[in-house]
C-alpha cells in the first residue's frame, strides 16, 4: 500500500477522525520517516533470517521463591489501630447515597 494524501484521508475517514490538510501532511511526513527507517532495517545483513522474539531478552527465566508458612496475626492485632470498628468489621464513612 502506498501512503499518499488520498490514502491517509480514506483511512482517517474509516477511523472517523477527520484530518485537516496540515494534519494530513504531518501524518504523511511521519509515514515517510517510518518508511525510511524500515528500509534501513531491511538493509541489515541477515535480518530476513532472524526469528521473531516474544520477549526482549533471549531467555525468559523466572525463579520462584519457596513458600514459607507463617503465623497470621490475630483479628484483634489487625484491628488494634482502627478507630471505628464494629466487632470484627471496620466502619468506614458512607460514600454512596
């Protein structure tokens, strides 16, 4: 697909984002820059033989820590710093009418 002013106008209309002539030129200029950069990338030796990657790094290694069972604090300890409570529940201000 060749990018020209008419193509950009058609795509903008499909996306329902009408462009002014200045915006159309700006988009066209940006596509020309992108196109030149892609041409440079395609000139790199062996780039066509490279395999696409899922991650930015060659290897994706995840090390999980061992689970350690710990005693949970009691409800009374958890509510010790709570100013407003009703039994085992925290009272909060009403935010919905």
